[in-house]
């Protein structure tokens, strides 16, 4: 019985290390350019890409968090998921909200 307990703990540690490695790989292989982010978020926000300025961005795991400002002065925060080795470069549609409001991560704004 003790052997199974040790094996279970070992498996759990290995699983945790693997999850951490996947997140690190996703973050380090993110290939989203500023232009690609602007293009994708512009579509979600109803703007042309040239009407948006990328204020800041950070990548954590498979998500890229972006702050944008439109030519009309409105500011937005968006999350772009994907664009890395683990997602084979593919991304999900960006999820955006006006600055200062929580991002609704449910599909179709539900």
C-alpha cells in the first residue's frame, strides 16, 4: 500500500511539472506580432486596425493581455488566446471590454 502512495505522489509531481513546462513553452513561443494583435482586436471591436494604437501587452501562458486606444479616444483591454507553439500559431477570437470594465470571457458576450 505504501508503494502505491509513493507512486501516486510521484505522478502528481510529474503532472505539475509538465503543466508548468507547457505554460512556459506557450509563453516563450508566442509569435503574435503587434500588427496581428491589432488586426484581430480591431475586428472584435468594430474598428479598422489603423484606428488602434497598442498601448501595452504582456503574455502569460497561452494568453496575451493587450491595452489599446482608438483614434476616437476610447480605450480597451483585450485577451488574445493562442498564437504559440502549443496552439500551432492559431488564436481564438479576442475577448475585449472598455477600459475599467471586467472582460467577459464567456462566448458571445453571455
